[in-house]
């Protein structure tokens, strides 16, 4: 769901070209046919993820919340030739759609899909992450952050989606458990002396976090 003014989003998309063009059909398939298509990263956000990944040149990427695979494939653009992307999806149906999308990618052999509860799966992945993308159930954001931060490389980067939560966090009285969870996460990270962060108003809000 786009929180920023639609005309601004359209303008930004017009003047952005970092999203891999081969993903257009996968992206549009989800928009046209998935009942929860709003959960997919926007086309411009995909380009942002791709560009950041190319800058970081990660060896190991972790994605929490695969959905139908678009964001993972954007993140995979910057993988080193011997790199790995591990993505976790709770819903089996979406995981299967993502696997199908991965099969059409030149990075397919570098992507591992994990199906199940991310809080149980993350501790089993003994990697030092260079890039982490968190975009799953909002009530678990603090848990995910606590799990991945110790395994983040010194120069690693965490990107967190939906930190504006459709503008609900801007209300004087925040309603709804997900909006309250996002507000709690935003406050938690701000107070964490081990990291520094910047929130940007792309789509529904992204926060970039690195260790000090």
C-alpha cells in the first residue's frame, strides 16, 4: 500500500530505472491476481533494493517475508558470484509462487527458500549477514531485529519496510496492533545505542540501520 501521494510515487517511478526489467511480468502477475497484492514492494522500491544491494555487494543476504518473490529477486541483483540469499516465508502458497519466480532468474541457484516461522528458522542459519530485509508480520519486528543484529557483519545493513504503516503511526492515538507494534519498533531502534539509522519516506516508509 502506498502512503506517499500517488502523483509523487508515479513521478518517482518515471525517473527511476534500477528495477530489473525482466521482473516486470512477475511483478504485474502478483498485482493482477494476488488477493493481497498490496503486500508486494512497489516497482520503485524494488529498484531501491536492487541498487542498495549492488552498492553493498553482499555475500550473504537474509530476507524475512518473501511474499511472491519480487523483492528477493531485486535484492539478489547485487549478490557476489559465490553469494547466497536466504528468504523466509510463512505461507506455503506464497512460497511456492516465489520459487516459481526464482526459477526464471539467473540467480536461482543462489537463492534458498525457507518455509515456516522466521523466529524459529533464523537461529538455524549460521551466516554473517551483509544485507537483511525485514518485511513480515509487524508484531514480530523487534524479535526479528534482536535475532539478526548479532549476526550482522560490521559493515552490514538492515532495511526495514512499512515503518510508516500507512500513516497510522502519525496519528495522535495509534490504533491497531500492527501500527502499535511498528511504533514500538521505531522507538526501540531509535534508543538502541549499538546502531544508527535513517528513515526514508519511500512508499510506506523504509528504515536503514547499520552498526556503529
